[in-house]
């Protein structure tokens, strides 16, 4: 099954075992937020406990663990999750990476009525546009193959812009938190600098040693810190960034394989093709034609959603 790029779900407290995370913690592979609209929920992210009331939000990141400890019967809220295909291009335009790391440390925030209204408006627009995108994506040519319609392509662009606007609005909700929590441990600082540099340099610099040298660390010690603080090795971070970009360029541009290989600074087209097929199970051309290979993402998130929710309104 195709991994949905964005998932928007309206949750209600009457549902049993939200996200299947009440019995035991689960690992999430998407990044997103939960906006509490009514009731109360107590949950833990990476073993840190939070209590959400109406008018509060919590942001979670890929590879975090989630445990729903308890919730009131009248709990109601909106859950949004997006994969890297959506988030990664936005990171080019985020100048305050420090805020992202502060949010990971302090993910829960009470928001103002104005912020609540803005978030709900952006979410409503995003749901409408992604519904249109999904509808157009289901259109097929006489050959039976999916086609990219002008309306569908415009809806995709609108969804990307609205997702970016929503992310900026969320960052605004945490502006004061970022000001008051600027201090990091040395290991957090290493990870922060790495991720900041990665999303500026990954098209050019593919070697872990480069990022380690920029922080005057040995490659082994640098790799140990990144793995410990993020759950992923530096090579996994680099490969993921490259693969997400490659998939976007193949699917959403007219660039040929050589041009994509050159853009991502691979030694040659053949090397890029083998690298891409090793990770996805498909050649770049097979992927462009819409064939289905192995996913580069753990399907845990979508599986959890499908098993644990009985009143899901929309899934995109």
C-alpha cells in the first residue's frame, strides 16, 4: 500500500486504544502535531509525560516513542502527521533550526485563541486541498495508468504551501519557548549542528567524515553521538535526505536520470541508479512509471492508524 504523505485525523475519546499506544509505547515514523480541542489526555513522548487540555498542542518527531497513558471520554482533537517528502523541502527555508530542537525538548505548549484559530483554519484548508489532490490522483488515462492532471498538480503545490504555512504558524507558537530554552547539552548541540548543516549540504557532501570534521570530532565519536541522540546513524540521515530528494525530483520534475544524478552529486548515472534501486527495489525509471517497490520508510505509523482508529474522517 502506498504510504500517505500527509495524514489528518479527527480523534474522539470514545475510540478504543488511540493509535494502539495505550497498551505500550509505539514508535512513530512521521513528524506532526496533535491539537487538543476538548477533554484531556495524558501521554508520554520518549518517556516524558505531558497533560493536554483544550487549546494546547504537542509536536512529535519521527522515531519518537508515544504512549497514551489516559484520556477523558470526551477527548476530541486533530492529529496531523507528515513524512519527509513533505517536510524536507520546507527545511531549506527555515532559518531558526534552534527552534526545532527546542520543540523536541519542550514539545507541549498552551496556545492563544488567535493561534488556535489560525491553526484550525490552516488545517481545514489543507484537508480541502489534499482531498482534491487525492481525487485527481485517482484519475486514470485510457491505458489504466495514473495521470497527473493540471488540477492535481496545482492541488499538490497548494498542499505544499499550506503545509509550510502551517509549520511556520506552529513555530510561532513556540517562539517564547525557544527564547527561554536556548541551552543544550554538548551532545544535543552536536546533533543540532549536524542536522542544520545536513539540510544545507546533503546534495554536495555525502560522507559522514565531512560532518564530523566540521565539529572537530572523530567519525566514530560523532556517529555515536548522532545515533544516541536521534536513533539514526549519520549515514541513515544522509541517505534519507538524498532519497527523499531523489524521489521528489523523479516524480515531480522532467529532469532525466543523469540530470538528477548530477544534481545530487553522485559519481555517475549508473552509480545513482544502483544506489536508488538498492534502497527502493526499483530503478529510477520504474519509480517514475509508478511501479511499487519496497518503502524507504517504516510503515508503522500508517499501520497503527488503521488498526487503532474507528472514526478516522480523512486520510491523505
